[in-house]
C-alpha cells in the first residue's frame, strides 16, 4: 500500500473528532439556527481548536497593494474581504479569502485549496471548454501573519451572493443555473479530473458586470457603518456585508436571465478523481448514499449533490431532512427516504462493499429503518406547485437520472446537458 496513503489515513483518523465538529457545524449553518452562538467568525477561537481566524479590520493593509474596505462573508475555515488595489491596479477591487491559521496549517495535509485553484487556472488557460467560465478563477495568492499564526490569502474577482427567494426560484432561472453548474462540473470532472465535493448555495457566486457600480448602489441604499475601535479584543469578526447583484423582484423578471452568470467556488475539500478520498464529504443533507455507506465515490457524488441543490432551488426546501430519533440515527433516516425519491431500491450486492453497510442494512440486505408513507419525487415536486404541469414528468426524469442510488448508474454532466427538460 502507498506510504503517503497510509500516512494520510492516520492523519484523518487522528483528526476525525474535528471533522465531526466541522460537519455538525456545516449542517447547523444550513438550518434555522445558523450558528447563532457565533454571529460572525469567532476570532478568539485558537488554531488548535479548528479556529485561528484572521482578526481583520476595515482599512487593514494586507500587503503592499491590498487594503480591506468591507467584509463580504465568512465560512468554517476562512473569512472573505473586499479589498481595493493600490499601485498599478489602483482603484480596482478584489475579493480576498483569508484562511484561518488552522486551515493554513493543514494545507497539503488535509487540503490543498491553493494547489487545486492553480491547477484549474492553468488548465483553463489552455482549454476551450465553456465550463471554465463558471469556475471562480484565482488571480493571486500571498500570506499574512497574526497572533494566531500564518494565513494563506487567495485573491479572486469580487462576486455577488447567490440569490435566495422564499418559495424557490423561477423555473427558467433554475434551468439556467443548472446548465451552468453542469458545465462547471463537466470541466472539473473531464478536464481537471477533480471532484468538488461541496456543492451548496454558499459556494455558488454571481458575476458582477460592473463592481464599482454595484458597490456604489448598495452603499447608497445601505451605507457602511463605522467599525467601533476598542482596546478590548473582539470575540467575533465584524459584520459581513455581501454584494447582492439582483433583488428578489429583478429575479422574477425573465429579462434578467441573460445577465445571470454563476461561478462555482471553494475548493477547500476538493479531491482528484484518482487521488486520496476521505470518508466524509458533502453537506450533511446533500450527501450521496455511497458516501454515507462508506463505498468508493467519485464524480457522480457531485451529480447527486447537484440534484439535491436543484430541488432546493425549485422549492426553497431541502430534498432530504435527516434527523435522528430514539432508536435511529440521522444517517439511517436519510437512507430510508432515498428509495422513494430515487424510484428504486438499494442493490445490496453493490452496497455490501461499503464500510458501514452492516450498520444500516440487515443480513438480508434490507434497510434496518423502514419509513412508511414517503412521497415519491414527482409527488414532492407537485405538492410545491412550482414546476408547470406540462414539465413535471420531464423535471422528475431529469432529477432521477442524477439521484440513482448506485453511483455508476447516475448520468454524467454532458448527458444531463442534453436532457429535454433543460431545453423547454
């Protein structure tokens, strides 16, 4: 067995408790609680507890040319800032993702976000694949230091947040986004040989035609509040102010479709198709059955993940809502709802290869947890009354091709791009 593989397995085993904390937080971030104990990133959480966030302030000079002017957002292992360039690019804006000290420490061990971004950027320069236009491109990288340690900084073009509308997005807009994300995945899978592993709304950004104009309009409608100066250390970061490209009303106008261009971001948990694959990937509620059961997984895990997202875009609700009970785990509950949505039963012949098969299936290959009265996918879509009646069967067919239980049965991105539902 390859020595590097053995070393990586041992590292992951040692850090499994931290991984569990990460994914519990990840599902909370997608719930109504939204990490309520942390309104922003906890800057006082040390690096040895998966923290070590950079304590940035407005006006903070990151290097010789980048000055922070606004906070755009934060995630489990980084914060993102709008910075203004000086020097030869004076006045231009950039988005700077500052990794926590912990995330910086584990680069090349548990993650290689910089390496993936550099590889994708280099391949995109030589490629004619249209999907490269839907990946956030790395412009620069550098490091800064704080009392927490070193912080890797990744520089991108400023982007807007992905739109959210109560009750879901208009179906034509969902189709546009689905096409663009499928193009992005096809480019990653076929030309970069990369699995993204973390598709979620927070990792989908919207291109901005004119950054200066977008920021000016938002500043006029909601001026920046001055950050209070205090001698006391802050326990969490300053308030995030993401850039919103479209209002809810604008999204409902079909004329905006031609202006919507999305890009996939965040390669912090990406892997190479033929490289090392950790046991745990994907947002909890969007996790593929092959991942839950500990089977080998690959690009088709992204396809399952995207199907769950498209359902969420259409309805404003999760396709699966895993929850534990007195005698069952959230994972068992999740798996028990999959056959109805997929329109097929689990094939125990294949899934017995999974490390955790016996945990969720009995000796006869039947799920240990059975749930009655689960609606099928078409019935679920119909109940939300968001897909036109004449498209309901086509939409169900499209999603079911992505939600096949066995990974090898799932349609590929190029095949899905030819589906009739995306063309009507």
